[in-house]
C-alpha cells in the first residue's frame, strides 16, 4: 500500500494559480464554439513534484469523488457512461439518452483500434492478435490496450522513452462533438542518486479550461501516476502539464480572482490499495485530511 506524505500543498496550488494569474494578466480575448468568450494564452506549462503530497487543490473544493469515478471509468475502457452517470453528471452534456459518446477516453486508452488486415500501407507494421496487449472486439476487429502496454513495458524496460498513451484518433476527432482535451500522456522514469526509481508523467492538453477542467486533470493524472508507480514498484515523481490553449471563460474571471486571494491548506493524504490497476474500485482509494476553502461555482460552457 502506497501513500503520499501530508506535506503543505502550496507548491501545487501556487503552480496552478500562477498559470491562472498569467492568463488573466496577459491573455487575449478569443471567441470559441461555445458562444462564451475566453481569455486565452498559448503554450502555458507547470509541474508539481508528487513527493510534496497529493496535489488536490485546497484554495477551492475539488470534487474528489466525481474525479475518482471518472478515472475508474477511463480505466474500464467503456465507450459509454451508463454506469458513470449513476455517480456523476460530468459527461451528461455530451452523451445521448443511451449514454453513448462520440469520443470516450477509456475507449482509446484501453481499446485503441488496430487497422484491419490489408489496411497497412507499404512498409507499415502493426501488432497481431497474438500480442499480449491485443483484444478481439465483438465484431472481430482488434484493439490495443495502451495502459496495459506501458505498465508491462515499465516492468521490462523502465528506461524506455516510448511510454505513450494517446486518446486522439484523427478520424474520430474530425467529427466528434468533443474530441479529447487532455489527449496524450507520457510516462518517464528517472533514477535518483541513491538508486530509487521515480515515475514521472507529462500530460499534453489541447484545450484547458482553467477554472473547471485543469484542477480535475491535475488530480486525475497525479492519482494515475501514483497508482501505476505502485504497480511497478516505483515512487511517484513529477507531474508536468502542457496547456496548449489555456483559457478562462469570461464568466469565470471573478471566481478565479477570488481564488487567487486564498492561502492554501496542507495536502490531504491519498492511499491506494495494493492491487492490480484493473481491479481497483472506488472503495480502494482513500482520501484523508482534505481541508479546503469553500466551493466556487463556475458555469459549464458546452
């Protein structure tokens, strides 16, 4: 069982709030598909060391239970939200009455489509049905488990620079109502002077809603990094986050200005049961000591 030490989270809160402040101070007004303008900035970046505690923001309440349900849904590989919507309404605005989605992160994380036989161009190669991370779908097509692959590869070859998980399928993104925002993450192992292996995670996000989305993304991928590190006998390292279009909706400005004035509390303690990633349940993840400022309400732009 692996836990993060309860150390003051000012580094995580301040890293996040520094990005918010930069965007508010230097961003430009930009129209977008939702009809609500944003203050936008290109190419923002921050990182937090997970050794400094679990980076659940304390300068406002972040709904950890909803975030955890979403992470478990990603890991399930399900292309629908029929079970998820029993616990959180996060995805309801983009699903049909049957719970179907045009794009689901877990679908591509765990079941990325492999081109049909004969579809490869000259010189291209793809894994076949005998590969341990390949699954045969109900229609006979093959899909690839990217999460399973990177975990297996971390055990076999921890120095690999190819530990990439992508949720971006160009042919899906071209027609989906909401293609993935946080579309690719890469794991990377660095060894300390005393021989400890630290698992780092870098997330690339094409569209980053600073008020609502980014606090969830930070908590989500920090949790994933800790869980995977535990699976492969490593320590959680650094979470790094590149925000290609970092933006604040104009109706979120006042709430974020209020949040900028708040002082962070100490970090909560995150404990994850020592069991395979695919077997984790909601009850296997425990958050203790989460002290936070009051909720700030932000409207969702659909």
